[in-house]
C-alpha cells in the first residue's frame, strides 16, 4: 500500500505499487502455502493466475509432497465471475468458489467443471468457509486481497499475521481503494498487533505483524 493506505489509484489502469524484488518475495511466500485466496473483484480487475512462478520453488513443493500449484480460492457475493478468467484456466490444482446462497446454483452451472462452487451462506460466512478449507487439508492460507476481503478477515478476527509492504509515496485520492475499509476491528490500541519483523526491500518496507492470539 502507499504510505497513506491506498492499494491502487482511481484510474482504469492498475497501479503497480510493488517492485520485482517484492513480487519475488510474494512468490516465495506463496510457495509455502496450501491455498491462495482473492476476492471476486480482484479476479475481475486483475485477472491473476495465482501460481508459484519460480520453477525451483515449484520443484521444491513437489519434492516435499505438495502439489506444484496452490489451491485457488475466491469469494463472491454477486456471482459475477467469468469462466475464462485465468483464475480458472491456469494451473492444475483445485479451484474453489464460495458464493452467497442466492448465486451459488447459477454460478456452478456457468462455471461447469472449471471450479467447485460452494453455497457459503447469505451473506457469505467466512468462518464456515475456513472450516471447509481445513477439512480439505488447507493448513496455511494466503489471503492476497483486495480491500473488501482484507476488511472482512480483519473485522471477523480471522487473521494470524499480516505482511504489509509500504510503498514510498502518497496517493491522497479519496476515490481510490484502500487496504481496508471502515468498520470496527478487534485490533485496537487496547489490543495491538505485535510487530514481529521489519524488512527493507529497496525503497519499500515490509512490516510483519502477528495478530490476535498469535501476538503473544
């Protein structure tokens, strides 16, 4: 995010805040995870592949008995997902979609065999989604965003750690998306997160916080 908390600007073209070195760091973190989750808005806006890019990291995963690709997970309230998005068409690991009750059946028919669609309640019930992922063997889930997903996970106390990379500039655009939205968060001055690590990545800085029970 920018110093003032934005993860993009308001223009149609995606603003890249990270650097090649940070993208490589993210790839290294992905390689340690069982699954990766983004919101449907991120699937529509960025059309991400969400794969481990480094061949050596993919080989290392296989050598450790893990699949080369992470299980991909997305959450949708509207059911507006394109079956031809790269989320669905790249990688050999499962693609899982947790949809609100009113859209799950129609979305499952539209996606066909490209993904498994679960009715996750109305509205989507995040703890039940995480319990289902755990039953599928997901022990380490990487949540990449965007802002609505960050907000939901943080407000519901479902985060173990945050890796927050700060870019060296201000955006100052109230129309731009922020790292989190407004609301009530369990993290507060009375229950602060614990700063576990600070890493310089060129002109960026990565702050790793432990949250909730993991902060002790």
